[in-house]
C-alpha cells in the first residue's frame, strides 16, 4: 500500500514538470502574407513616423520647479584616522613563550 501511495505522489509531482518540457508548437499561422500595396503602405507609414521623430526638438534642460526647495545632499563624514601612538600594544598571554 505504501508503494502505491509513493507512486501516486511521484505521478502528481512529475506531471506538471513533464508538461513544461513538452515542445511548444504554434498552431496559429502568421496569417496570409501582405500584398504589394500593403507593403508599400507600411513602408510609407514607417517613413512618415521616422520623419516625425526627427522634428521633435531635443530637451535642453530638465524642468525642476522644486529644485530650489531641496536641501543639499548630506555630506559624508570624514573617515577616522588611527595613529600608532594612540594604540596600545597587545600583551602576551600568561604562560606563553616570547619566541
């Protein structure tokens, strides 16, 4: 009975994994190919779009109406400097030899 339960659990776990590995087939065709008139119309539409994009002026500066209201960014604190004179040498542990 345990063997049957284990087989059922494995089948439930393996089912979705097997479905993910199946080949993906596109059953819908791309549709009928375009005629010469449709291709010419698409080319003209693309050309007009690109010309329109060229007419858009470049942005000179960012418009920031609240720019004067913001505080300056916080300054980073200077890193602490440690000097050899302020540090104390470590004492050797009791019962250990110096060499």
